[in-house]
C-alpha cells in the first residue's frame, strides 16, 4: 500500500484492537467496515483479509484470558472445528 494507506491500515488495526479488547465487540465486523471504507478491494478479499488480521489479536486475547483463568479450554476444540467448517463453507459460496 501507499504510505498514506499504510498509516490508515495501522490506525484501523489499532482502533479495532482497542475497541475489541475493551468492549468485547466483534473485531471482524469493525475491520471489514474499515477495509470497505478504504475502497478498492473486492468484497471477498476484504473478508479474507479481515479474518487473517484477527489471528494474532485473537490468540493474544485468548492467552491473556487464560492467564486470568477466564478460558474454558474444554470447549475450544469443538468451537474451533465448528468455526472452521462454517467459515470454510461460507467462504466457498
């Protein structure tokens, strides 16, 4: 991206991460809207980029909650498998 777009994307990531971390709201929804506002990206590319951008913050947030005792590890495998099946099916459509 151009330097100006790079700054926009960095700010978008920081704002989405802060809002998601403080408020617990869906980061993917906010990221998708921010990417759409930047323009010039096909819808499916925007969604894929948004999903990929959430991997690091999701793992970081899960680790922080695990350290605080706020994570049900017994539920994670089923939720991960179900989410992977659902997103793969939706992404193929």
